[in-house]
C-alpha cells in the first residue's frame, strides 16, 4: 500500500474508534453508511483539468459546531497529508505541548532554537483553530479555503470546503458530528485525493473563510474583493444534506476573511 494510502487508513481507523455518546448514533451510522457519496446536485463541469471534487452527502441536518469541526479536522488532515506537520495534529499536541521524556530527549538532540520553532508553529495552528471556532459561532460560514505555498492570490495548491449546501439543525436534532466526520474521511480515502501529488516542501499555509460582512469579526481580516484563485492544484470537498441547493443570492452579504497568520510547515 502506498504511503499516502497508509496515512489515510491510519486516520480513518482512528475516526472509526471514536465512541458515540448519543443514543441515536447507531441508526445515524446506518443512514450515513447507506448514503452515497455522490451528490446529484454537484456540478463538476466548472472544474479545471487536474482539479478534484469529493462530494459527501449526509442524510439529515448538522449543527454549527459540527461545521466547525469539519473545517478544523480537514485543515489538520491536509497539513499532515501534505507534509507540513511531521505527525498527526493530535499526536503533536501531546508530544510538543506537554513535557515528556520523548520531548526532553528531542530537546537534547536538537538545537533549542529548532525546538522553539516547532512549538511556535504548533501554537499558531492552535490559535487559528480557536479563532475558527469563534468565527463559526458568530456567523454562518459557507466556504473555507486552505491555501498552500505561494500567496492567497496565487497558491501552489489549495483546498476548498463547501458548506453552503448543509442544513442546520438544533443540538439533539442533528446528526452525530463523529459519524459525519467518519463519512467525510472515508470519502477522502476512497477518492485517494492525495496519492498523485508530489512530496511537498515546507511552505506557508493560509486559511480563509467566508462570513457575513456584519458579523463583527475582529481577528480574521476582511478581504472585500477577494476572488478564489483559478490556478494551482485544487481539491474541492462539498458537503450537503441531499436537499435542493441554496441560491447564490443567499450569500450576497458574505465576504472572505483571511487569517492574519500564515502557518509555517515544519518537520522533525
């Protein structure tokens, strides 16, 4: 099995082991397993040659906290798959954030400056994840962009998470976020979305998200005239609930916001 598929399978197995706390999770899992990942409303005709589309359909509404988890987990996954993190994020937080014999041994073997660089990069990633949670709490977020290399206008590769087709439900009346995450990562695994990409050097990662222009966001910087790049390798992940698409006019008052921090890739 190619290394990229092994990475996918390892993360898929980890998600499979997540325990469900809601009593309704079992029937939800059955629904999710029986739902096709093909979204009839998705139109791949707008894709350029070499671009990829991974549609995922959920059989019911999700909640806003779940939408935030989808974005955060995809960011972690992409940074690891594209060799911008030496280990999966959850392992890094244990290894670098808390003193341990392994971390202390690493400090002895590596220069202190290098170790601090790793810690700083991890803190910046944790900061963006935290501010994404705040943004999702302030406003609906129909789209998220993760841009690697180059600039926000001309990245080497970029990844779009399309949340605009999702229906939101209240807590207790929406699908299990854990079950939806398993479905999302299973779709990525089956699409083999990363295997054909060449190994990437350490590079910067820019995170952007759409939100309402009057949401009061003061950390992400508004980019009023920003347009999604047309060049660079692109992977689009579309999430939907199988219903009719929301008209584009519903998002007329939504603008792009850019994280003020560029995440720097690092390796051991």
